[in-house]
């Protein structure tokens, strides 16, 4: 590869985007990094650009004026809205590599009904389901009658991680189905997917594909509930652990044969242009993998947990994806365990205050700190909170016990009014015994 300067734009403002910028900053290739819009953390490793991720015209102007070579799309919304197609169809942008699928590929996340039908067409193991609209509610109610408790209802469209409801009684499920179809989640629940509940243990598997070939990235287990012991409402993610002790080689062989290869072949068969990440939300059911959901980007906070374990030059990996030669590289992984703890604002995932000063960031050691919801206070020249999830602290160590100890020690060193974090991230895996 020539040694000319490569200019990379990362779209997004969270912990995932800070982790991507942090990782790409380590590349041996000369590069310039920009993040739009970014946060106080990305500002330390890249140049922040005040552009919204869905303002495609402003993104175009920036890319043209700054001769951007590669765009890495962090969140799902611009993908679902068609940013990759926008670049492909614009003569001034066509030569820019975009890491992210086209709008049709993004439907795997943008529509749960589309994703379930895709899995059904390509014989990919997933829970039994029925997708219904408001005029099909009687059919939906009858389908609920055939299922066992608990009952799973999913808004078809993007609902900021809040569109999945799990209910214990049939009456609750029927009432919730009515509420969702009447607009509880806005347009996102115009269609509702009713699913059979799968009993097992969840994990997140990450794949990077160039549309033909793929590389498996480190897997992780994330912790969605706000409270210790997996209690309370769902959040965007309170922490993660990588690797996953309950997924062995036999399990991953099944994942590759039954899920990854049929997914990529399905994309090829349906003429879907897909260069980017596929996040497989899986359930390990008695040693067999089932797909709960597809995401078309890296997860958060899993990104903050898995990227520190990738030893390869990540720019080389992304460039191979853009060039369609992922079969010619190997992604080298650190064998150590990573533990990520998310520090959140008081009240999250409900109402919370912003603008609280963050202290202790310079006290952290032996950890990577990724900013999820932060901004820079110009008056005080200090970092302040700007979101529900504020800071992710990731520790790498030779054992889960040691990585947990280091992550929690450093999480305690970072302080802001109302700071909260779960103290049990990874605890369930310390003495994990296969069933």
C-alpha cells in the first residue's frame, strides 16, 4: 500500500464511534481522522465536525472539500435512510469507500418483519413468528393463543432500542399488541412482530463482510437491564464481556454453517450490496444458535469491548472490506478477557439531567476510556455529561476476575453527580458451567 495520507470520516457521536476512532488512530498508515458529530472523547483522537449523521448534503460537502477516502458509518439510522446508496449514486462521491450496507441491506435492522422473512427464506434458525398490521389484529391474537408464556412483541421499525416488549401473561400480551398497533411506538409499530420466546443465554457475534467473504470479529455478551441481577427496564447496554465462555468451537461451527454463510449467500442471491458489519444477536439454546435479531452495524457497548481485543491494524481490515478481499487477510485477536462497564446518568433510561461535570478522567490507569455521551464545556474547559450513557471503561487482563477488578476500580475513579454503574457485569460468567 502506498504511504499517502488517508482521510477517514466516522459518522456518529457515541462510545462505538470513539472506540472506532481510537482503534483507527493506532493504524501504522498515515491518516487523518474526522468524526461527525463526535463527542469530547473523539475530540482527543480526531477532529470533530458538527454535522448530523442524517444530513447527507452537508456530509457530501465535507467529504468533497476535505477529499475524504473512507466513510465508516457508526449508527443504524443513516444506513436505514440510505447513505450508502447516496454515495454510490453521486458522481462526486462514488470513489469514496463506505463501510456500511445499502438501504436494502439495512432493512435487516430497519424492519424486523423483513429480517424474519429473510431468515425464513434462507432457512436460518430463528424463533417462530407472525408479523401483523392493525387490520390483522384478530390473526395476531389467535397466534398469541398458540404460544407459551412469556410472550415477545417487537415493533417492526427502529424504536431506539425500546421497541421490544416481553410479557408474562396472555392478557397483557393481547393488550400490548393492541397498544402497539394503535401507535405506542409511532410509525415503528405500524407492523408488530409476535415471536415465540426462546429460552437460553444471549450473545453478540460480529461479522465484517465485503459481500462475498467475511471475517469473524470477537464475540461478546452484553448486559441490557439497568439493575444488578438483570433487573429493571432495558437500556442501550450497561456493559459487556468478551470473549464468551459459553460459546465453544462446536457452537461457533454451527453459527458459521447455519447462520453466517446462509446470511451472506442470501444477500448475494437477493442482489443486496453489503459491505460492512453484521451484528448477530444470538440465543444459545441448549448448544444450538438461533438469531434473535440482525443489526447492520457494530453494537454499543460491545464495540468498546471487542475492539481492544483486535490486534490487527484495523484500517487494513476495513480497506480489505472496501476492496472485496477479506479472504486475503486474517484478523488477529488478543486472547485476554475484556470487561466493559458503562457509567450512566441518574434516571437513565428514563429522564436524566445533562451538563454535569465529570471528574477523575485523568486518574484512570490500565484501562481504555470511551466517551458515550459527553461534551466539552468551553467555559470551564472540562468534560460534562451529554447523554444517558456517559462513559465506558474497558479493562483487558488474563482472567475475567482480574479484568473485572480493574474495570470496577477505574469506574469508581470517574465521578459526576448521579453517576451509576452496574457492579455485577461479568459476575454470572465467573463460575459458568454448561447446562
